[in-house]
């Protein structure tokens, strides 16, 4: 056994000992947890009322003993993660869920790390166990047996699911607990179905589509501020031309508008740069290039 595993076993032993020997009235009550990266929410979230209502409906408690599940899918940049973040933040704030956990599912390693993080967040006595598969199973068991009094249910958000991680996702996601909900995010419909079809239930799928021109323009104006408004308080034609050239994609619209707000450039400046094939670095780590011809 190497030093890392030895240290993990020592921590595991101490954690169990402290948990088992502490008087019951000294064990701290688990406080609500929101693990969602809400700092990634845009400053102005607009529209998506229909999709938000669908998610809420699909994730409503049922008479069965199963975890409620819903998956959203759509092309890159359409705002899937922002939609899930908004639902998670609002649901936690209103008390619908006492625990929100966020799983990154782009690789098997990230899935393993995310489930181990859950054990740490809840203070699980076996949170230092060196076996990653065992940690995932312990987190799954906690979610399936969760029934804390005076606490609402839990929400598990599975972000950025890929075909390469579908098998592991099927193995580690909790199945049974009417107090639990799973919201999955994927680019393709076939990957999204991995979650909603695992328990052979109805297809609770939502396709997140590109907003229309008016909705995307509204988002652009709120993010860009005064730099996008003409002196007579009207919207210039350049704004809608720019939004069209960005394909009305919320991620691109939000980043370009944010760049304008910081740089003081106008929509016509950005259009001139795009026509000249010049690149504009918008944000880190996301670097969007304005290459609209």
C-alpha cells in the first residue's frame, strides 16, 4: 500500500471513530447545500419561461418511489447550462430543494471526482476512502436512502454528458427515492435519453432551441448597456444585424455584449471588425472570435 492510500485509510478510520463516538446531540445537523456554480449565471437571464415550467413539471414528486428525471439537450451555445443553473438557483432559493449537487459528466474521471465531492459536502464518514468506485456507490446509496426530517429533497444536475460517459452514468445515478430529482444536460437527444430511459419511464426530454431575434436582442441590450442604445433611446439596426450574425446564440450574444460594455465599442465597431475578418478576444477561458461574414 502506498503512502497516499495509507493516509486515506488513517483519515477513514478517524472519521468513523469520531462519527461513532460523538454524542448524538453533538452531531451537527446537515445544513442546506447548493453546489451549483451559480457564479456562471449571466447578469441578465431572459425568456425560457416555457422550458422552466416544463422542468418544474417533469421533476415534480410522483406517487412512485422513483427519482424524478428530466434531460435537456440542444446545440452548443444555446444556453442549456444557464437554463439548468437558473432552475437550480431558483429552486434552492425557494426551498424546493435543500441540497443541490452538480456533477460534471464530460469524462469518467470528472464523474468520479464529483461523486466523491458529494461525500465531502455531506460530511460522510467514508469520504476519504481511496476506492473511487466505492465512493460513487456510497454517494449513490446516500442519495437513495436520504430522508432527513425538516429538510426538503435533493437535486442532482448532471452537466455535459457524453457518449463516452453514458455507461458509467447509468451505473451510478440513483434510482429510488421520491424526494430526489435528476436534471441532465447533453448536446444530443440520444445521450439525453440515457438518463430518462434508464428506469424505463416516460421520455421527459426538453429540446433547448435557439431564441428568436427579439429575445436575443433583448439579452444583448441588457448585457451591453448604454453602448448599444442610440441617443434617441432607439435600438440601432446594427444591433439586430450583429445579433443575427451571432446566430442568436445566447452564449455568443452575452459574451460579445459583455465585451462591448467593457471596451466601450459600439455595435458598428464590432460589425466593422467582423467584416474585416479581425478577431476579438471576448473573455477567458471562453475566447469567442467574431468571424462573421
